[in-house]
C-alpha cells in the first residue's frame, strides 16, 4: 500500500496507516470484546452503537473509531 501513495513522505504514510490501524482495531477487537462481554452479561452495552454523541451527534462507533485512530497515530513508529 505504501507504493500506492506516491508523493508523500514515509512519515506521512506511517501516520495514515497508524490512524487506519487504530480505527480498524476498534471495529474488530474492541467491538468483538464488547460483544463477548455483553453476551455473558458482564456489561450492558450494544455492539456498533449508532446513537449520537454530544455535542455534534456523531454516531458512537464513528466517535470510537476516531479516537482509536488517534491512538494508532500516537503509538505508531513515528512517535
């Protein structure tokens, strides 16, 4: 994938890939754990929740993916 984004620095590619990795980790691992824990009754939460988060009303899953993406950028190889 790195060769597909020509004209960008390797640091820029690393930041983009870090963001994507963090966002996808929320969708797979975080939401998978929420599913497992709610299935056995340890938590009361919904997988892929779509209710809005204040102040802008962004769906919960998109909000979590954004913050996961920032985590991916901050813990990547460039930090």
